[in-house]
C-alpha cells in the first residue's frame, strides 16, 4: 500500500509537471516500476533468506539467492534510466534495456532450474555456501557488464526497438513457457498453492515480454503494460515466497501441533479420548462438582488375551474398535467414553443419585454385549466386566478414582462377576496379587514347584491306564498356593512358558524313571497353556525334550482346551505337527468352550475329557446327565476316547459306565498325590 501511495503521488506530480511531455511521463513510470521491482526483489530475498532460517529448503534458499541478484540488476537498470553514472561509467537507455533483459532472462531461467529440482531440506552451512556463490556471481556479473557493456549490440536504433530485442523477448517467453510446463507436469502430482503462484508469476512474466514485443519503442502503451505485467509477476513471486516461507510452514506447524495434541489425548486405534484426557476430565468435574456424585467406570474385555492369541492381533484390534464404538453409541448426553489402552475402557457417569444408580447403568451397558460382534462375517461372543469408583466417597482426585475403579474391575474379573463397586479391602487384594507375582518369578529359580499325579482309570477293568501331571507350588512363607491363584498370574506375566516346559520335562523324566524301574508303561498327560500352544517351534521343542530323555512319544498325552482352537488354521497346523511326533492329544474341559462340531470331526485329536462341572451334578441335574450322555455318544461316533473328570462316588461311576465312557479321573479313585505315593499306591500293585 505504501508503494501504491508513492506511485500515485509521483504519477500525479508527473502528469502535472510533464503534461506536455509524453516521453517524460513514460520514463517516470518506468523509474517507479524499477524501484518497485527492486523493493519486491529484496523483499523476496529477505523472506526466503531470513525467516524460518532453521527450516531452509532448496526452493526457498535458491529463490532468495536468485532475487538478491535480480534486485541488484534491477537497481542498476533503474539508475541507468535516470542517467546517473556508476563506477565512472555513464549508462544510457540501451544499457538499461540490456540490464532489463538480463534481469528478466535470469528470472525465467532461474525459476525453471530451481523448481525442477527436488525440494529437500538444507543445512545452515549450505546456506552460507549459497550466499558466497551468489555474492561472487553478482560481483562478477556487475563487473563484466561494466567492462563490456559498450561492446554489446544495440537493442534500439534511432529510438526504435530493433529485431534483436524482440528476439531476446521471444527467448524469455519460451523459457517461461518451458518453466510452466515442467512445473505442472513434473511428477504429475497435485501442486502446492505456493507452486501454483510461481506458475502464475511465470505466466505474467511471459505476458509482459509478449506485450513488449509488440511495441516499436518504449513510449508506447504496449511496452508500458508489459513493464507493469512484469511488476505483477514480481509481486506474485513475493506472494508465492510468502506462502512458501511463512504461511505454509505456519499452517504445517499448526497441523502438526494439532495432530500431536490429538495423539496426546486420543487412542490411535479406537479414536476415543485416552487415559490422559480421562484424568483431565475427571479433575475438571471434581473441581466443579461441589457435592455432586460422579462415577468413574473401568470396563475390561474378558479373555481378551486368549482372543488376541487365537484370532491374531488384527482381529483383536478390530474387536477393541467394535467394543469402543458400541459403548460410545449407547452413552447418554453427559456421559463420556475413553480408551484406557490395551483391553480396557472407561466411562464417566456424572450427577449420580447414588451408587446403585451407577451399578444399574453399568449392568445396562454390559447387556449390550449379549449381541455378538461380527468380524469377517463370523460372530464372536465377548463379555465385559466392570469396576466403579465414585467421587467423593472413593477418592477425591482423578488418579485415585481411576486407580480404584481399575482395582474394582480386576477384582470382578478374578471372582468371575460382572461388576464391582470399589471397597478399600480390594486394594489389599491387589497388593497381595502383586507380591505373589514377584514371588512367582523367584519360585522357578528356588525350585519351589513340584508335581503331583492323579491316576486315569479304565472304567470297565479298573486298571490304571494313565496319569495326569498337575503343577503345585509350595511357598516358603505362604505354604501351599492354589493353582487357581498362580496359574492365571503365570499366564498374564508370560512365565507360563518356561514353567510349562519345566512341567513337561519333569513329568516325562519321572515317567521314564518308572519305566526303567520295570513298572508297566503308562501314558502321562500334561496340560498345555495357550501361550505354549501358540509357540511356532513347540513341536520341535517337545520332540527334542523327548529325544533327550529317551521317552517314547506314545507315552505322552498333551491336553489342550477348546479356546485354543479359536483360530482354526493355526490350531490345526500346530496339532498336525504335534501328532507327527507320535504323542496323543486330548481336549480338556470339553463342553465349556466354543468348539465347532464341524471342525471337531476333522481335528487330529484322540480324546475328549468331559469337564467335572457336568459330572458333579450328573445324578441330580437331568441337563448335565443329557450333556454327558451326548458327549460320550458323539465321541464314540467320532472314534475318540472319552474320559470323565471329577468322578467322586459310586453312583457317578455307574452312570458313566452306562454311557460307555472309557476312563474316569477323580477323587473316587485318588486325589493328586506325590510321585512316591503314586508309585506305592498304583505302580507296585
């Protein structure tokens, strides 16, 4: 605006002073246009060179260097128009025209070269080197011009523009058009706004040279409009460099900051606000709550690790997305859903009338998952458990409420219930669990584990045909620790893998010793955990252990659960490799999982073990009796052996014989006992 005001004042003055002198008026306009070009060129240089110097790129750096050179030559051209001598040389109008040609040609050729380079970031050292080269080129170019300008051919003959000037204008136009075409075509990718402005600048530059070509002398409107068009091209370059050096970096910085802020407060998988945002929101609600009760609920997906291991991480991620989406779609207006990471979600329940209202709301949300989730056209039934903490009675900070709700959900999970409200005693239980996990890590090194064996009895002959190896832990301070307590901990921590291998090796070595002692060879059953079963080299590892011990694989039976066959392809492949070793395979706790009868008929297994929960009530519950009968009948038709677990009395034994169960296992025959007791009770006889 300052330049426009200055131009307006000068034009008015010139019109007043030179109203009778057209040539003088044109000359004044050209001088003003020259000064404007110098100012714009220097502004382009300053923007590209000085601003955001820590984020230099080739395009920015070389454009700034180019316009520094143009500013110098435009300055000399303007001084030439005024007839001011420089370095002892008096420059004329023809010299001014040559300087203009050099400036316009360098601009077109420079932009063509620069914007066909790959735009990469450059160092400060590169910037200094570019400045030295630019300074040297400017000094050499100015000296060369002043030394040889008198030898340059004339561009004007008797005040008229000659053919050489028009030919040079045509060359500049061609370079501009080539530059436009190369920038638009290169890579055939979408152009950044700054590059589109550069293209517009080249268009105006070509247009300006075209208008100059149509003029026969400098005091014609075509030449004046060509000069003004060249000024517009410079202005567009200034605008383009501004976009490139200031506006685009600023917007990119804003975009990056917005993305970083989003990632800092949102879960990348589900798109839900994360735990950090949850903490902020709870703190804000506590600050403004007064005496209002606010509930914090943490949800946990049951058996998610098994689902993840069986179906794969991609399916597990999809399940988490579906769970988060279902919770979000069914929340009320003031409720908020968050992702806690892994398989946990959280909801803020504001303005509760009481704890029971919150519990009822949670039960409603849990019922939403009675409907299965669909992954790749397959239905999967998942369940959630929940824990709730309420402000102000369960904590007065966000961190306390989240921690207590998380403690409550793990308490619910441990006890197999849907939802729990936090009570202080749960915290003691959580600390006890943590101490137990630490002790579990040391127990392997300290050899605190041992095995007990429970016989497998043929129901018709009452002959011992096998035994199951069962892991036990004798803690130095706690004494006997229930497997139901430490096995889940071992699964979660990953210790189940080395522990399972220890069980396998120990049981096989014990069986081999009994065979070497001359006892009748029997089969030992060993439970495999999910983590063990999914190991790619499991079959090879078991094979090497059996070869090392020297035990025939036919005296080993590996027990898996139905949940391990969730991913059918992986399970079938693993089972086939295990069967190639020569071991037997049974499905333990059959009837409590999700086995498909379609897959069961083709599964490479040898035995079904009916879960003790069905056998226990077989004499009093007709449904359990029907289930046992059905499983036994199905096993016979599939030519599989069937074993009943949890046999405790004569009536159960009689019923199982009627169903033609092959073997039984339970306290009726013997509880799990030490190797020494097992040898005395069953092998010596």
